[in-house]
């Protein structure tokens, strides 16, 4: 994955993390933040299986908390899903 491509995926993950940091503290929020950090590291290292696992976990966590975290978080997750898909990541 080219550096420019990595940057757009990491940027989308960073945007989602910023929104989640403003959400009320919870085990679910900490799980999502942890896996967002892992996703960013995996993207930088071009570790496809780690990207897939982290993306799947984040997607499920955000989907399960959509009512609690609101439309901004859901929109940021959609943007991250789109970036990942645009760069060939399936999960």
C-alpha cells in the first residue's frame, strides 16, 4: 500500500477516534479506541490480516453502539469503511 493510501485510511481512523474520545467512558469505547490504534499500526506496517481483524472488530463495536454514540460516529465509521474498501481491504 502506498504511503498516500495509508495516510487516507489512518486519517479516517483518526477522525473516528477523535469522536469516540468525546463519548462517555465505557468498556465498549475503550475496545474501539484500542482496535483503532491497532488498525493504524497494521495499516502502517501493511499487515493485511491485522487490518482485517481490527477493522472487523471496530465495525462491529461501532455498529453495536450506534444508538448510544450517535450519527456522527456512525458517519465516521462509514467513512473509514469506505476508505478501507477503496484500498482493497475486506472485512
